[in-house]
C-alpha cells in the first residue's frame, strides 16, 4: 500500500498545479497532457514490475520539480522571468519541464519506442504554452533541457549492464552490475 502513496500524492499535486480542475481554457488540453506523460511513466514502470524504475521515476520527477523551482527563483525578477502575457515565472516553463521529465524518463528507461510518442506529446505541451502566450520558445526549450538533464542523472536503461573499475588498497578489479 505504501508503495502507491508517494506516486499517488505526486499525481494529485500535479493535477492541482496544472489547473486541470478549473473550467475549460485553451491551455487545458496541454495541462492534461502535462500530467498524463509522467503518470504514464509511473504506470508503465509499475506494469513491468520495475521497482527500480519506479524509484528512478520518483527521483526524476521530484528532482525536476526542485530544479525548476530553483531556476524559476533565479530568473523570476529578470527580463527572462516576464511572460508574453505580462505575468511572471516564465523561465523555465514548469509545464514543459514536468512533461519532458516524464518523456525523458520513458526514453531513458525503456527506449525510443516509448520515448518518441512521449516527446511528441511533451512538445505539444510546449506548443500550447507558446500559443496561449504563457511562454516564449526560450522558456519551453529551457524547461525541456532542464528536465532532460535531470533525467540523465537519475535514470538507467532497463536491463542495462554496467562494468566499472574498482580499486582497493590491496587489490584491483572490475564490478559488474545488471539491472533487471
């Protein structure tokens, strides 16, 4: 039961953050897709009984949210923090960062056959944010690059093999690891 509590809490927070509970606006489909991409990443990992993948999903999404928050604070009171519609918190795009966190997790963990559709859907989120004057393209690219970078830190390919040198005080060897 505890295994589902953290992802369920994160999905609730995502849906509240995205504004999907509000009345329909032109950006609502993008908001829904923004939540569905990371949710799909978790449920794909769960359906494959990939406990390691579920943990990597949590670290990737949480790391992306934290990295976005730090970047947003850093840029909020600069010219990069101004939205085309006059608001603040423009750079980097949080919606795009969340969508690309899920897409990058899927690609890094399970390969391009999961990653390409997810990246296309995440790109749609970015397009909607620009089309509705919430962001400029630089904000979208910044959010995407941030999310992809965080994913590279936390995600290893499913079934990956790693060989690393190990050096001790009196010995030298190789360590072999295999993800299952």
